[in-house]
């Protein structure tokens, strides 16, 4: 177990990774926080003096064992309070080892969502 996995396991919340039909493909713990970023590099929002005018985006840090390749394009991530669509995700490496998974999530409403940078 890597240090970052230990931190995520200790302080993260329980989430379920689901396909478009609601079938759970994986249970894990993740750290999910509102994304407050001053430019529109990740979220396509409108920058303002105090931050981003558009809300509904979240940053997720997940353990290196998270497998998002089992999720179809309309899959989602659910915790006890909300469901999120995966907008973008990347594996973060230290040398050849995956240390954790970084992702931008969007509040999931109804409708279809494209997957922009889904890794396999």
C-alpha cells in the first residue's frame, strides 16, 4: 500500500463506481471536494475576480487501485449524498508506479454526458 492510498483510505468517503444501468462495478474510498479554480483550464466555467462563476465541479483523489475502465461512457460515481459524472481523469505516476487517480467530477443530473479524457 502506498502512502497516498493510506491517506485516502483513512480520510476518504465511501463511493461506488456504477455503469449507466446503475450496476456497481467497484466500491472504494475517495476524497471529493468542491473545485475552486481561478481559470477555466478544467471546467469551462467563467472566471471572475473571486473564482469560478459556475459551480457543480469537484476534484476527486482516489487510490491507485481505482479501475474506471470498467465504467461505460454514461457511468457515474456515487457517494451517500450525490452522484457525479466523470469529466476527466488521469493516473498520477511516481516513476513507473501509479500513486493515485486524479479526476474532475461534475454533479450528475439527467441526460447524456460525453467522456472527455477517460483512461483505460
